[in-house]
C-alpha cells in the first residue's frame, strides 16, 4: 500500500498503473488517490477530473464502492476541496453526486455546505441548506464559519435566529463562531444573549467559549464584564489572555496590560507573538524600559525575535526610549525586514535627531529592492525637512512621482510642508497648485515653516484664500497665522484673526491663547496680553514663557523677572526657552545676582548645555562685566554653533578686547564653522576699535569673495567707522558714494560720529543735514553736530542747532540707572522723585557729594602746597 502513497505524493502521474493492478483496493488507498487528484487539480497540474492519456476515472470506471463508502469518499474529496479552496472541483464533485443519483446523507450535505462556505460561495451554501431535509448544528456552524472568515458578522447573527427557529440547539463550536460574529459587528446586545445561551446549554466553562466572550466584551469596551468572565474560566489559554490584553490596550490602559502580563508569566503559559506585541506596545506607551527588557528576553526565549511584527514593536519601544543602538540591533536581527520594519527604523532615526542616518537608511532600503509605501515617504519627507538639503528633498519628490503616489493628498501635504520649511516657497506652491483638491492640512502646510520675510508676508494672503475656498481653520491654522502676525508686528490683522478665533469657539484653547498672548505682548499691548493670560483655563509652561518673553522683548525686565518668580511659586518648572528668555532680561539690566541664580537652575535642570541657554549665559556674564565667567560658560560647551561663537565675540568686543575677538574668530574658522553676517560685523567692529584699517578692508572684501555673503548696511557702517576713526575722510566720502545700497540714517550717523571724533565740521555738517532728513526725531544727531560746532567755536551754529531741535519738538531722553537691593530692583530716572524714599535718597546723595567735594579740595590744597 506504500507504492501509491509515495507515487502520488511525489506527483508522478505515470505511476497510476500500480494502483490499478491491485487486486484489492482498500478505502485508504482510494482516499490517497482522491486526495492526490484533488491536490493536483487545485495546483493546476492536471485538468479536472479525468486524466485522458491514461483513461483513469477514479469515481466511476475503476472505483466501484458501496453507497456508504462512496458517501465517505465524496466527503473526503469535498473536505480536501474546502481545505485547498478549490471551488471549481467542488462544483464538479457536486455535479457527479447529482448525476449518479446518489442520495447524500447528513454528513455529505454538511460537507457541501462547508466547502461552499469556505470558498466564499454563500449563495450555493444557502441553497444546499434550503434543500436539506434535515439540518443539524454542524450544517449551520459550517455556514457561520465561512461568513465570519469573510467578515460578514451581521449576516451570521441573522442566520443564527433562523437556526434557532428550526429548533437546532447550538453547541460550543457554534457559539464560538456566533460570538466571533458579534465581535466583528461589535454587537454587544446579541453577544449578551449568546452569553445567556451558553449558560443554558452548559458550555460556558469551555475554554474556547470563554475566550470568545472575553474577546467580545473587550472589543466592546466592557472590560469589567470581560475580566469577570476571564476570572470565572477554570482553564485559560493564550487566546483568552490575548483577548484581555487587546481590550486593555484598546482602552489605552497600558499599566493594566503589564500587570496582566505578570499574572500570565506566573501561569507558565507560553507567550505568543500577539501577547508580546501588546506588552511591548504598553511598555512603549509608559516608557517602561525595565519591563520592556523583560519582554525582550521572552521574545528571544520564545523564538519570536526574527518575527517582523514583534521586531517592529521592539524597534518602536527602543526608539521612544531614545536607544537607537538597541533599535538597530533589533532591526539587523530581522531576517527579511519588510517595509513596516524599514519605516519603523527610519522613524526611529528621525525622531532621535539622526537625520543623516535616516536618509542613508532610506537609500539602503531602496538598494535592497524594498519599495517604499506612503508612510515611508511621509517619514522620509519629515527627515528631509530637518536635513535641509534641497537636492535630497527634490529626490524624495521624484521618488514619490516614480512610485505613483503624487496624487495622494497626505504625501502632497508632506511635500508642501517640506518645501516651505527649507524655504523653497516656489516649489511648495507648485505642489499645492498641482493637487486635484485641497484639504485643511494642505492650507496648514502652506502656513508652516520658519518665519522669514517671504513666509510671514504670505501668511495673511493664504489665510484669506483659505477662507474664500470654504475651508474652516483649526487650532493649527490659527497658531500658524498668529505666529506670522507676531513676527510682522501686524496687530491689525492679528485682531481680525482673534475675531475669527472667537467666532470658531477656540478662544479657550491653550495653544491659541498662548499665541494671542505672544501677539499682543510683542506689539506692546501688555494689558491685553495679561488679560488673555488671566482668562486661560489651564496655564501651562508655554503660556508663562509667552508672557515672560513679551515682557522681556518690550524691555519690561522687572515684570519679566517677577512673572518668572510667580511661575516658580506656582510649581511650574522652566524649560530651556524660559531660562534663556529670563537670562536675556538679566543681561539687559546687568542683574548679575539673578543671572547666577538662573545659571544654577539651568545646571540643576540639565539645561546648561543647551545652545540657547549657553548663548544667554555668555551674553549675561559679558554684560554684567564678568568676562571670565562668560569664557567659562563658553568653554564648557561640548559643541557650539555660530550663534554661540558670535555671542562670545561680542562679549570680548564689549569689554574692549579686540585682539581676543580676532583670535576667537580664527579659532572658529579652524573649528570648521562658517561665519555669518553677524560674525563679520563683530570682526569689523574689533578692527575699528583697534585701528586695523587694512585688516578691516580684507575682512570686508572676504564677505563676498570668500563667504558668499552680500554686505548689509551694517557692514558698510562698520567699514565707514574703520576709515572714519583713522581720519581717512576722503576714503569715507568715496566709499559712501560707491556703496551698492541706499544710504540710511545708520551710515550718516557713523560718519557724524567720526567727524565728532576728529572735529571735521565740514563733513559733519553734510552728514547732519542728511540725518535731519532721514531721522529728524533723534536727539543725539543734533547734540553731536552741536558738539562739533562747539569744539570749533562756532557758537552761532550751536544756537542754530539747539533752536532747530526745539522747534521740531525733539527732546533729549533723560538718563536712567538702577540698583538691586535685597533681591528688589530699584529704577531711577534723571530728576525722578517717584521712588517712595526719594527724599531720603537725595539727602544722602547730597551728603556724599559734599563729602567727596571736601575730600577733593583737601587733596588739591596738598598738591598746591
């Protein structure tokens, strides 16, 4: 009997003859032959049902069995058809049964229902069920299983009612199938009826019925009922545990998932990949790396380490915990990573700031022949934005077109955002115009990106077009447009946007409220900003920071410090931006003590290495006269950007250390950093201070020739200052004439300052006349010219300038000084009597002046003697 078995399992069609020659043919041999033919037909090796060259007909010519055996044989064939999904062969067999006049028994009828249901031919299955003289629970369950497999849950529930009407009593398997249908359609009411049916039939203790009930209640969000059924079960399997895990995972209760996982490990059940994936997702959500590591060890123990699905969960966990190296190790252990794994790895690198590595991973994926999907392109577009390489961004765009995704709105929106963020505004608009339809995300993408002259100016126009297109703005839209208004100091349009915000009922939103505070504060409407701040439902760190920044930027330094102290009393911890803003305020007012306290806070919070905080620290110490502390803060940085180097340069410049400025500039170049416009202004100012005319000229020429920077008005002013301080007024005049920019007040103010230094009243008069045209309201211009005339003894011209100043209503701003006493800031203006202790202060001041006067006179008498 081994010959046919071996022959047919090797698909040797030429060896039918050994079987045919057997004098006795058992049912087992017949089944083996029929099973072989079923396999061959399902795999298109032979045509159904005959094999013409050998004239073999297993159903009629060679196999003649009695009715019982024939019924069993047909059932076996139909079973094989169902398992292999061969609907064509099943219909042929059904036809043979009808043609041969065979009266099927219940088992064969059930086999027919089963094969049609499994093959998705539910019309035939129902017809068979209709013509059956007798049905049992197996018949109905076969139909239910097929419908559930195809996702037709609601149809099963309707048919279940017909089954009950026919008087068929459900068994455990039938209830499991019906409960799966309830889970598919999320029909909790019908599921509870089936629960009662299970109690009535007495199958509730069945592990499969219990697991199905747990799954139903969990998917419907009834976790209390799910856990009650779970606890009631005598025996629990992996399926029941997974059902409970899934329920709590859907509710977002990651802590409960991990607690259940501990209980499952104690039960000594072997974890499946679905269990482990749920546990890993919960560890990721909670950031619980300790339990995640335990789950990872179980992944290795159960042999699921190479599974793509589990691997992606591990990747996500290590990515969210910032462990890129561990994520890479997991990725390399996946034997054949699919697009999901590749996308997860690219996301991981992008989220951890390893932009270059994310771009390289994308290129490696393409080299391996893995085609990116929409999610991959969306992720790499974000990475390309951070990379800031226009060529790479355009390459991503070309790839999207090549793979036929250019019509997908999600990717088009990602491309718009990418181009706008790298300041390629024209390309962003081009993608926007080529879209067949625009959604809210498309308009928001246009409003995204860094705030510069182009994007800010376009903000109001985009907002109007969006409203005209009938698109309703959301929180993201309002925050973006308010940023533009704040940057442009466009309060009028900002107030219009504020009205839209109220109309859309978003004035209570914290993000929108914070953006409004920033808008009003930057436009010096501090009372409105304070009112909006007080109306916020929940005041968070960003709200505090916006108000503090508003005070700082409008020179209300005292209010900024008070606001910061109030924030601390409320228990809100500052971030790096809050600290940098407050340090800038301390820098403006030379508040060293407060600055040192903020420095200690930054160290304690781990923000002292942040570039924003470091730049603010260097600037604060330099302005407070502590250049050594500024150097210490600068040198304590592992890496510094051009902004930090510039801050250090200007710190040295402020302290008159021009040589240090030039040395720091050379060190910066040796470090491989490219200077920007601000750097060269500092270098030129140092050359001016030290009288290095020729070196100054070299640095000015290097702007265009070496660094490709177009000189700004500030660079020209620095160069004029260098020449003017050296008394080279002929060169100054020719330089001003040859400038490639229009002369501004800054240029002539610089010329006037040089004339004051060298007493050049002729050129000074010309410069002053230009200034009186360009900026007639600045008192210092009149005073400088009057001082030049006074030095030359031209008193009539001095009186003329003073009279002109009076006639134009120009007044010299009064002097101001301040002092910090016991943590409180006291501000004094010239002839100011507003301080509550002003009388005592002026009395004490008069005593000190008299004392100093007597001391000075006594020393003078000693010198004369």
